[in-house]
């Protein structure tokens, strides 16, 4: 991995501390959360918060994530369709912080599926779509890592997580080729 390439832990940390938009679902006075002063929140107003704070306030029923900032089944379907129609040599860009948002969506659906058959079906569908997207992209990354051609344009469309995987695979494949072809 190159010196300026973040680790997977770094990617998650950056996401947890990224700013997301939320909408207050109820009014709330100013309060303190782990030493941070938050609020006051007025029902219906939009606010920008760190993801980890927004998640805690969502659990407390104070805010909900703005729809544009989160993944849902419809967005997964569009991404999966795009991945399916492209050839192995094409790589489309994913929404920013796709994988952390995907993990969040799956975790939320899994939790809510315990109480609802409808949510269970939604979770199963999201999981299937996610696996298909990952499988399609993994095939493309392996193909890219195996080639010696200049692919800078395609690499720009990889997410940070995919770029880490690409760099690791490229190194492993290069070392393997060197031992075979010595």
C-alpha cells in the first residue's frame, strides 16, 4: 500500500466524522452529548452534524437523516443495474462514502427486520443487491490489478476502499508474476 493511501480503519474513522445533513423530527432544547453542546433543534429544520452524532440523535428520535445523504433500496437498484450493464473493463463511480453508508443501511435494516417481515424482506433484498454490486466490482478490480495497461481514468472511479484492495492485489499479482517469470 502506498504511503499516502489510508487504511480501512482510517476510511471508517473519516466517515464517522464526516458531516451529514439531518432533519429534526421533534423540537429539542440544547443538551450535552459526550461533552459536546448540541441544539437546540427545531422540528422540520435541517442541520449539519458529524455522522456519529447524527446516528446517536437518530436513535434518540431527535433527527432523521436527509434522504439524499443515505442509501436506500432504490439507490442500490440503480447502482446494481449500472454495474450489471457495464463490461468488466468499465468502472463507474460510486456515491461518496458508499461502503460505510452501505454497512449502515444493512445494519439498520437487519435491526428493524427483527420486528417486521416487511423489513426482513427489504433487508434480504438489500443484502442480495449489495452482494451483487460487490461481486461485479470485485471482478473489475481483479481485472484492473492484473493488467499492465495504463488505467488511470478507471482508477479514479474506484472508492477509497476499492483503491486499497486494488493496490494490494496489484502488488501480490506483480510479485507472483515475478516469481513465475524469473
